[in-house]
């Protein structure tokens, strides 16, 4: 059991180091981000999980990969889907171009919370989903209703339902 924990810790440190190196590459990091984005479709779960995690560490050059990340919210593995959601949340404003797609995911219980978190992180640039977010304020799941409220607040004054 201890060796499994050490392996996981080592894997996290290794992933963080890879992200740091890629960021230092500058403009070439965009090419690498695109290649890592392709790994979101890999057959092996561990590879998809690592790709989502690594993309979350990019601060630049990720906009072209965001549509692949949004699509990966529907990954059959719940762990991968959760990591993709965290990555979208980290990327925030970089996801603004995918706001409409994220709003479409609001109708699925499986992707709703991750979509709301990403829309909240996008902030005012995600105003396209105001009507859908307003409807979710009445959702029977209190966590979804709270997330919708937080997303609406993040959208700013012009987003009042």
C-alpha cells in the first residue's frame, strides 16, 4: 500500500515537472499542448487522465485544445471526466470560446457541475448561458443550484436573470 502511495506521489511530481518544462518552451508549448490534447482520445484511462492533468498546468497556448477538453467531459471514466472538469476550471477565461458548448452540458447530470464550475471560472465572457443558469437556480439538487448561483454571480451585473 505504501509503495502505491509513493508511486502516485512520484507521478504527480513528474507531471508537474513536465508542465513546468513545457511552459518554459514558450511558443513551442502550443504545439505540445495540441499533441497532449490528442491524448484525451487515447484508449488507456491513465493516459487520458494524465493528458487532462497536464493541460491544466498550461497558462498559455491552450485555447485550441479547449474544445477537446470540453468534449472529454463525457469521458466514460468518471475520474478522467472529473480531472477534465478541474482543468477547465483552472483554465477559466481560456475556455470562453466554448461557453455555448459548456451550456449544452448543463442538461446532463454527469457533466453539469463541471460545466458550471468552468462557466463560473470564465466569468463575464461566459454570459451566453444566463438563461440556462437561471433555470438551474430551481434545481432539486442544492449543490447544482448553488453552483448555478455562483456562476451567475461570476458573470457580473449584466447577467441578472
